[in-house]
């Protein structure tokens, strides 16, 4: 069987942990002692009055105007490069709307992501191109794209993607979870805490 690797984008290729923490501290939404992880920041903000709205506003900055300050997750570029050198196709499939739901006139989130990939040298160093990137407006359409591309492996940080009813049968599911905080162990996906671990799972 020919291998085709699909990879999520947000929190799988790019990390917002430090950026989310600094933005929330600057706005007085969380104490500086809050762990510098996007999930911890989100959970703390959601405890506030109108916390959901505040978190959505932070997300607009994370994925939009402040996207250039987000960090590339270590190990992902070498993994993609080895795949490409070995003739294994790699596609990025992301659930990302063009504009923020909370602000339809806000920044173009898809353009921000592509600009980040270009500005950080991600495209150049991985040998991927914008044509290898697919942004889908819904989780359903993301799953459909994974199937249409013929991905045989998919790497994501969200269990919910693997739980979508339309997720293609037979695709190897790898959950990227750097903190190992997986509350739903399962026999139908493998948890990897780093891209080195993913390399050992896929590139054998």
C-alpha cells in the first residue's frame, strides 16, 4: 500500500503556547503563574465572566495579526523532509475558516497561516508548497479532504477529528500530545508526544 501522510496544522505543526500565555497576561486575563500552554490559558480564561468571548478574541490574534510570533514545533520539518526524500506524499489538512467566526471582517486566517509558513522558512526547509496545504471551513469537510487525498496516516492533536463519523476507515491515526495528557485511551489511535516519536512510528 502506498503511504500518504496527512498532518493537521494548528498545535501540530505550529505552537501557540508561549504566545497565548503572553497575550493573556498582557490583557490581565490570567496570572503570570498560569502554565504556558494554550490549553491551560484557555481553561483559565473560560472561568472568567464572558470568558468564552475573551478566549475567542485571543484566538483572533493568535491565528491572525500575531500569527508571525507563533513557534514551529521541533522535529516536524525533518520528519516531512525524510518523507519527501523517500517519495512519501505529505499534505497539510487544517480546519481553518477564512475569517474569524467572532469577527467576519477580521484578518484572513488562512493567509496568515500561509504567510507564517513562508516567513519562517517552513516551505523552503520542508520542500512543501502552498499547493500541499488544504484549509477546510468545517471539521466535516476536513475529514472529507483526508479521504479524498487518500491519506493512509493522519496526525492531529484533537481526538475529536478521529471521532468524526466520516473519518476514513483504515487510516492510521496518530494523536500528537506533547503533554501526554490524554484522558481517552483508545486502541484505534496511537499517542505520540514528539515528532521524533512520530518518525519512529511512521518511518519504519
